């Protein structure tokens, strides 16, 4: 088995985040002192890091199945992993004020009036990548 490395500096000097409230700190004391684990606390989010590089301080999360799911539901870009995602608005807006405000707020991006049956649903504001399958439900 190959040892994990930091995606930023390639160091193998890593610590694993441990989330939750330990019943006792005793079993973890040695590994905490050796910087092999970090107590991450009780509160966690879908993109909370699960690794930290002890050399450069970079933190990351490497759950590829979770990333694929989150991109499917429009929470992260599958290309650049940005979280700044907008719904693509297809058709002509009836309420132009709402439409312009939503564009300014980066909630939507204009898709245009001409549509096909393979139009994307999501757009990344940072890299402009478009993906997903538009549904008209």
C-alpha cells in the first residue's frame, strides 16, 4: 500500500482528522502528540477536511464519491471543485427585475432562449464549466 502524500507539497508527514467527541482522550494522547491525528470537534460539514499536512499546513478532503454526488446536485464544480455554482436559466424571463437581480447575486446564469434536450443545468462561476442535465420539473 502506498503512503498518502500531501497534494500541495508531496510530504508524507500527515495527520488524520478525527471528528466526534472522544469518550476518553487517553487512547489518542500519543498519536495527538506525534501529530498523527487531530481532534476535529463534533461539528462537521460535507467538505470538512480529513487530512492535514504537518509540513505545509494544507488541509483537504479526499472522498471522491461524495464530490461526485455534490457535483451532481450542483453544490461543487466537477472540474475545478469551486463551490460558487449557479443554476442555468433557460428561456426568456417574464420578470426582468428578478432575472437581473438573480444574475447579479450569482444565483443564475443566462442559458438563452434556444433549447435542446441536452442542455446543462449547472454553471461554475469561476471556471465557466457547465454540466448536469436540465430538468423542467
